[in-house]
C-alpha cells in the first residue's frame, strides 16, 4: 500500500508539474505570443515576460516582432520608353498588428512574403512603367525606392504589416541588349556634346566678330582724330609762318636762319669744306650784302 501511495503521489506531482508547465507562457523581447482557445485567438501578449494560460484548453503561437528582410526574385520591368530592365530588390518589414496578421495570413511568414512579393512587384512595375530609362537609372540613389514605397501606400495595413523600405540591389539591362543600349547612350551623349560645341563655337565667332568690328571702329575714329589734329597743327604752323613772313622786319632774320639750316645740312659727313660763289644766298650772309 505504501508503494502504491508513493507512486500515486509521484504521479500526482508530475501531473501537477505538467499542468503548471503547460500554463506558463514565456514571451521574449522580439516576439508576440498569441493565446488561442479552441482554435480562436483569445488574447495577445506583446510585452516580454512570463504570463499564464489555461492548460490543455489554450495554446500558444508566436510571431516575430523584429524587422525582417525579404529578398525578392529578380524580375523584368518595362520603362515608359519601352526599354526592358531587370530589377533585383529586397524589402524591410515588420508586424504591427499580430491579430490582423493571424486572421488574414494564418500566422504564416511565407504567406506574408508572398503578399509582399506581389504588392512590391506591382508597385515597382507601375513606377518604372511611368518613367523613362534615363530617369530610372538616375533615380537609383533612393528616389526610385521612395517612389515605390509611396505607391504602395497603406495597402499592407489590412495584413497588420508595415513596409519600412524597398531597396534596389541591382537595376540593370538584359544581357542581350545591354551593349546596344550603352552604344546608343554614348552616341546620344556625343551628339549632345557636339551640339554644345557647335553652339559654343558659334557664340565665340559672334563675340570675335563683334570685337573686331568695335576695334576697327575705334581705330578708324582714332585715325580720324589724329588726322584732324595733324591738319590743325599744320594749319597753325602755316598761319605762324605766314604771320612771320608778312612782317618785313622779320623776313631777313628768317632768311638768315633758313640759310644757316641749309648750310648745316650741306656740311654733313667728314667733308667740312664748302665752295660758294659770291652771289649765292649763303655767301651773302658772310659778306653782309
């Protein structure tokens, strides 16, 4: 009898321990605990710690609380100018409403990723289909990703999901037409450069022509002013000479000075000997008649 009693006590203790263990719920910092009763969610524990449930009647499911990464498969998208590109991206997301998540997606991360895949792909296709290839390439520094997130908006709220970011890992051309597109882009850039060069050369020629014209006009005006000054000087010179020769008292003096000038010019060089006839104007200076 004692053995039977001890056995019953051990069984009862084990049963009590099992009941206590099955009633304890441990919720970690990075997860939600969903308490189900007869298959339906009774309540949700979102704070870390120990809580309790009804053993054998209630069960526990857990959902991750941390930010999760989902890597989308590369897909083809077509730009507004009918160019095909390959988009390879990933999304960052987390669960904000575990009750909605459980009701709409059956607590399945795989189901959530499937919805993310379809919604993000459609948004990416819509954004890129309304953008030219050049703008798509130039918008790889975050502009394109933000446009995709804005296009999705709050469509994931119904699943209790918040989309944090859509990041593009690779946005490239298909291998079969990559070289042709690159050559076309290079040709277009060369044409633009040639246009800018031609416009610059034309502007430079216009500036040179205008400058040459201004220089010619300035030189012509300067030459005209110089000729006017020379003419005025010569006129003044002739007027002074005329006044000087008009005075009989000065005529002899100017004749004397001019004769000396002529004598000075004729004595140029090493030969300083001059032979004059008595009736020459210069000889008269020295003879006094």
